[in-house]
């Protein structure tokens, strides 16, 4: 240290004797013998001398003298005369001096004052001055920089006011380390530090996933959970007591585990013909323990030591290939510890063994024995190994494993340690975010992507736990990184990364959402926009008004939070900050997982996710109503949010608490949700967009069906006694009459349901949905009764059934069965909130309620189709009483009439519903399905009632009062065409 003007100061309790001594002429004091207290470091009050003759007093003085480099040691050896002797007090003699401080003035005008052993600057001075060099180079407050120079000196240290102890200096991996500080005086500003092996500076320890800090009067405890070699080093406890800053130290050693030793390779297969020699290496991280490494067998081989930053490697060069398979062992020994042995197996390829040939396409792969795994080191600036399996047939399999960029991996380790408890979160978190923006440019492998996303997730948890607020630059760095990550290639980076960690996309959304709402209050409002990321923040006062925000995205997006939802947050006078974040392209990176309310369908999203966060008083609030308008969604929308808790933490879309409100004349979808989180809109590719044409067709068809069914009831009122004279006719027309009654009631209920207020809280809407479900099912079950009766006539021609028994069975089948399905659906799905469809009084398709209708209907349609096929097959059989041409025409006519009559009656048109459930279907099946099924009452009137021969005869007889001529055979009634066919066959048999 260059000394322009050396200066010495001392301050000590010295015995003074009153006697006359002349002062030294060589000394020119600058500040002379001023009284000082023990704890002080600056000039105090002048000493008051009122002692009697011959007394010895103990005083604390401060002397500052200037000397030359050569003369000051000799000058101090002489006796000094105190200058404050006066006429009122006899002179005093200085009996002894002790140096405390040495100051040197540099050319830049700054004075560097260092304390000599046993002395230290007090805490008040130390807190206001900068240390000379590293704050940990000479202990706490050992050297300070003064500019301009000030009066002051280092103080003698009292006894250490505490002890630092630990449960064991050598900690086994996985154990819990406990460091205990016991103090005898009150302490303040207590902090813990760790200086790992090879680290240039100590690291602050904060509460984290592995660090626990507890304190009580007179005691402080530091606990490290699940300790490993990364927690080995010198621990420092720094605190203030008695006016001084103290540091106590303990060194903790942690033995290495086999997993801490890097082997390259961990197995090897080699051909001695092509590679007579090879190298093996085992690398150890830096540690406070002393290890001795050796290889075995070592005969004829050469071992060398290679030092790398943070580690050292023992490389074994095998100069001669062994004749047989050999296991080489790297043995690590440390005094007092069990030796650590790391094996590497080497397999020798013999003649006739199946092998994979050399391959140098991307990485140099040597000849490898079938069934073994070849390894290769990563390129420069990348960490890890790549592996490739040689298949049983001697062919190379795809490369697996991965290399991670050293810069990205270093940031990941820093964030991991910060989360565990090592480091200063408020300082390091913004630094890591700033460096992430640059490292995002070098992401070229799935392992790079996983490390980058893991770093962001760790930082988000650190920010929440430490309650850190980010400035604008840190938040901008995060958003830039997110924008680059969302632009990364999906097939080569995201899909392999998600295969290793399915929750990758969900974790990114949660981390970015958490960090985005951590902006400092003074940095609001803040707006930021990139291609894939858009952010708007706003700071509202204690009495916030409505919050509105809009984004010029595709589709456009607007959000609104009513004042009533924000008012309770500002009651205590706290400001309310709202952060709105839009992420595009993220929806394709989230797994296609849906909650119970959405069923097993596959949905599409508009390509964006909106995340809204509300902060008040440093806390995040997720309750409150938010209204969002998603433009141009096209198909039937489902308002959803991303629930991170679904599917065991992997996340999934859920519609709980959200409701869609689609405007009839606008493609915009309005979502109303009762909570705040990440929102989006799902659309089903299997659903045709609602349009006025289909709606009008449905209304007109239902109206026509109701009118036709009423006419059918009027016809039956007129001709009932005439058409039900036989048992078969009675059963058939009874079944058809019940079909008419059920379908009439169901159509009327379905047509009037849209006039009721929708929602599960509306009793009328709930009753309408239940009645529609029951009545439509009853319609199909009565159709099933008709089909089963026809099947019995076809199969058992001469078997007569009891009319009372058949009618009882038909009533049970027609009403009891549908009541069971409808009641079960109501009891099962209403408590879950999955019974009613959003905005309609009909069964929900998101759960299983709709399937309690679709399942029975499709099963009945299938059975009725089989019966129709049986009837057609019977009609196509030739009759021996007619010639070939007449027989062909009669059979064709019979098939046509049977299809026209039975298809609407048996509800086979509902089979078209299957086409509407297929993916990428056009609108044509939807139009056909709507027309045929809404007008089913018209078909029943025409083909089930008016085409019946006896019905027409009865109507003509009633209105025309004349008997119509006999008509040809009619296939519209079961008792007409079936017996004739049977009769022909019976006569032919005779």
C-alpha cells in the first residue's frame, strides 16, 4: 500500500501518573489526547482531571500523529507528555501505549484505516463506511475507507459474546445440519453465510426449501435439510452485539456419493482390433474433504490428474486392450470415511459378436456390441453425455440423452440454489431474468428448453416466497424470454420436452403469470407488446372504478372487471394493481386435458390465453367477476380457465365458474367468470355454428309436428272404435297413440323451453329439461314396443299373445324405463353441476347427462333397424300364386311402402345423429337431421295414421256415408300384409 503520509492512532485505557515531563519536540500532534468511551470510534469530550496527587486513573484517549515512514516506530518508543496539563492540574506521565489503528492516505485523497489485531471499528462507524477491499477479506469492520479523513480509531474488542456449535463437523448426505448460536448479550442484524469450496465470496442464506432459520432470546438456529456436497463449506454467523459486528465460523464437510462422481463413460464396449487402447475418467467436484483417487486394475496403465473449473478428474489411459471383459474401479479415499468405489464395465467385442458399425453422422460412434449403450461427450460449451443403444440385430437406435448449454445450465443451478435458500433473492432474481433473455437465443435442444423453463419456474416461486417486487427492466427481460420461448419449434423442442415433463406448458403459464403481477407499484402503469406477449398493468386507487382493457389481437379481446368486484379490496386504503397478460401460441403447448364438465371431446382454442391478476396489499386475489369478449370464435364456445390442480398437477381446462353468452347477431363470445386466472375459449370442431336458418327450421318443423299430432289425435277420436276391433290392431294403434301423445308433449315442451330463464337455479328450466328428457325417451320406448310386437308377428306367426299381458308389458316399457333413465340422470349429474347445458334448458353434453338420452335412443334405433330388415326380407320372398313380373312389382311396392311407414314410426331418422357427432362433418347432415326429426309428427300422421286402410275407410264412411270399393292389398298394417304372406307359404307347404 502506498503511503503518502503515514498516520498512527491509538486509543487505550492507560495508567497516568501525575509528574512533570517535557514533551517531545519531534512530535506534532494533530488531535491531542481527547477523552473517548470504549465503544466509540470518534472524538469525545475532553478528559476532566480532578484526581489527587499520586493517584493512577484509567482513561481512554485518542491520539493522531503524523510521522515519516522511517521515524515513527522510534518516536513512539519515547515518553510523551500529555498536553492537557494546566495550572489547575499537575502534569501527568503516559506510562504505556497500545496501537489500535493504522491509516494510510492514498494519492486519490482517500484514507484507508485498518484495525490492528484485537481491535475493530464499532458497528455505527462500520455501517456508514465502505470497506477497504472485499468485505470479508479482513473480518468484519477490519478496514474502512474515509473520504474526507475523519477523527476516529478502532476499539479494543470485548470477549466474544457468543458461541457457534454444530451437531457434527462431518455430515452424511441426506442428514439435517444444525448450527446453533448461543449469545450472552442482545444481538441484532443476525445473518448466516456459506462459503462453498472454491467460492470467492460467502453466500447469504435465506429461508428456502432446504434452509430453515429460527431464533429465540439468546439463541439462533440454522438448519439445512437433506444436505449434500453442495452445502459443504465454511459457515459464518454475523451479528451485532455490544456495539460491534461479530463473525463466528464453522467448517462443515460432506462426503461425496457415487452420484456426485461423473463417469465417462459409465460402460464401454470396444473392439481390440480397431481400438487397442481407450481412456476412462472419473471427475469429482471441489470439496473441503481431501480425497485420494486411484484406479484398479492399474497394471500397465497410466493415470493422470486433470483440473477443471470447480472439479478435478482422474483419467486412466489403458494402453493395452484387455483380453476379456473387465471392470475398472475408481476408488476415492478420505481419512476416516468409507472408501467410495465407482465401477466402469468394459466389454470386449469377440469374433462373431453382433455389432453396430462406426457412425460419424452427427457424433462419432465407435463400433459397439449389440445390446450395449454407446456414449459420447457433448461438444464444447455444452454439458452432459449423449447415448445411443445398439439394437440386438446390430442396428443403431435413435440418439437419446442430451447436451445442455453451460450458460443455461448455470442459470438453472443458480435459480435452484436460490430456491433452496442460497443467495439474495432481491438482487439475484432480476440478474438471472436479465441473463435469461440472452440465453433464450441459444436454446437448441429439449434439455436446453427444460432447463430454461425450470429456471423461470424456480424464480417465480422465489419471488412469491420472498415477496420480491420486480422493476420494469426485469419484467421486460422476462417477457422477451417468454416471447422467444413461444416461438421455438414445436416438433423438435416442445414435443420431446413435454414427453419428459408433461406439465411443461402449464408450469410456464403459472410462472409467467406469477412474475408478471410482481411489478413495483411505482412502475405502474406499464404496457409492453411483442408478437406473442402483450401486457398491460394499471394501479388503481383505494376506491377503484370499473377496470377495462382491450388488446388488438386476432381475434380481438376485451376484458372488464366491475367496480363492485374491486371495491372490497380497497376498503383499508390500499391501492389495487391489475395485470392483464395475453399469451399467444401457448394454447398449443398446453395438454389437451379437460375437466369433468367438458367431457372427453376434443376442442380447439382461438390461439390466445388471457391471464388477469389483481393485487392489493401485497396479496393476490382470485375471487371476483370478470367479463371478457372473445371475438371471432366461430363455433359454439365454451368459456374455460386453466386449472393447474387438475390431473395431479399437470393442469387442464375447466369451465367451473364460467359461463358463455353468445350474441345472436355477432360472432363475439362473452365470457362471464366468477374468479380470476388464465382464461380462454374452447370450440368444438364437431359442433355446427348456431345460425338463424337451422333455428328457424327447427321452430317451423316443431310447429308443423305439433299441428300434425293434434290432427292425428282428432282422427283417432273419430275412428278409434272402428280400427281397434281386432287384438292386433288394438295393440298396434294403442302403441301408436302413446307415441303421438308423448311426442306431442315433448315437442311442445322443447319449443317453449327457450322462453324460460336458463340455469340450474331456475326450477322451470330444470323441470322443462327433465320433462323433455323423459317424454322423448318415452316416445322411443313406445316405438320399441311397436317394433317388438312386429318382430313377434314375423317370428311367431301362430303364437297368440294375451292382450292384457302385452299391454302391461308395453306400459312398463314405454313409461317406467324412460322414467328410470331420466330420474337417474337428474340424481347423478345435477349435484355435479353437469345436468343442464349452458344457456339452454336441455341436457348438458359436457358430462354424461346427454348420454343417458343418446345411448338408449341409438340402441332403440338399432333394434328397430333390425326389425325393419326382417320385415323387408319377409316381403322379398316370392309367392307361388303370382308370376315372376307381378311378383317383382308386388315385392318392390311392398318394400317401398314398408320403408315409408316404418322409418318415421320407428325413429330411424334419429340415426342421422351419428353423422352430426363425427369430426369435420359438413352442415348437410345437420340440416337433414333437423328437418326429418322436427317434422316427425307429420310423418306419423301421413304414414302411420292416414295410410292405414281401415282408418281411411272409417273416415270415408263417417264423412261420405258410403262404402268405399275394396282396395288392393295394403302393407301399412301388420294384420293385413303379414297374414297374407304367411297364408301363401302355408298353402304352398300343403
